[in-house]
C-alpha cells in the first residue's frame, strides 16, 4: 500500500489552510497540522513532511509577510498555487442564539474581515486567537454557552458545533492565495499557463526598480504582483518580490531573468508552477 503524502499546514483541523491542502493535493493525503508557519517550512525542509501549504496573500488583507520572509530563509520551491474562497461562519454551541452570544473568538484577520457583522451584535467582547478552527476547538472545550467563534463551516462540523450565521464576512469576494512548497522544483509543461515567483535586491540608487522591471516590460512579460520587504541586516535596503506570467523554461522569461541578474545583487527563483486551477495535484 502506497503511504499517504504528509502535507503540513498551520492551524487546527478545519482550518482554511487544511481545506487548501485538500484542494491542491486531493482527499487521499494526510494533512498534518502545525503550530506555526515556521514549523511547516522546517518540516518540509527536514523531510518530515512531503509538502507544505501556506497562505501568501488575501484579497482583502493583503500579503502574509511572514511567509514571504520564510520563503527567502528556506531552500524550498513553490510548485503550485490555489485561490481559496474564504467564507466565514459564526459558530457556537448547539442551542445558542445570536442574543445569547457575549464573546467572539477568532484569528485577527478573520475578525477584521467580519468587523461590520460583529458591530451588528449587541455588546460582544472580541478576542483574538492563533487560529480560526482553533477558536472553535477552544469554545467547544470551554463549554461556555455564551462564547462563539468565527471559522469555516467544516470546523463547525468537525467539532460538533452549530453555525449561527453563514457568510458572516463583510465582503463576499474574499479569497486567500495559498502556495504548495516542496524540496524539489517542478517545470510546467509547455502547454500549461505558468507563473513564476522570484525575489531580488540591488544597491539602492535612483532608477533601480525601474531598470529591474524594464527587464520584463521590454519582453512584454506580465507582472501580476510586486512587493517590497526590508532586507534583514541591511537598514533601508529592500528585497522585491515579484510574480510574473511564464517561466524560465521559456526563452523570453529566461532572458528577462538573465537581464535582471546583471542589475541586482541577487535573484532568487522560488518556483515556476501552473497558474491556479481547481485540479488537484497527483498524490500517487
């Protein structure tokens, strides 16, 4: 019997990251909950996990900066991405009603994404926690009939709790982009629409970013994301993170990366992978 793939994610069973694992790799894997994003990266790099799945961007809250930093710190590769529709539920003990809720627990991002809905509740205390599904687990174990959590409908099912309100989020177009990380890179087939994620840095002088981006503009390569982060150990210097259409297996992209290397102090290619789709990766 073929052993199941171990795919790490941050959070408790029922977390949105676990749902992303299943969407990316299929239902035959073994999702492995981890205490932190650091533990996911460390587990994959050390070989304790076959793959990891981490969020890198939310359509409302923006980038998850910790995971961009971890991508740079670890010798791992992005091999796939998935855009997950995030729909929050207000979850409580069976028999509870909106009128009986006095305290609401969840991850800070989930609380922020439900701010207007929360303000419509009467005199509730808001408590930030480490995880959405973990909040449901905590409320379940507390036995507090006046406590509720914000998490996925799947979390409510796993912990035997009641959904008081579906689609509790303020903005329904709420998506989180997850990436799968691996010790080994992939090369997308020529017929597959690919995306590549990179990081680069250079000496901070006038026109640096313009010149770097021109390597892609001159070759009509579409950039889908650009973000800067501080370069650790070098005050006021920055690392630029870029996603672009195509990959180094294609001549224009390969030439653009070569051009970029001429103008920078380093270029790191995190991975070239198929653009997000609903097709799970092969888990055989």
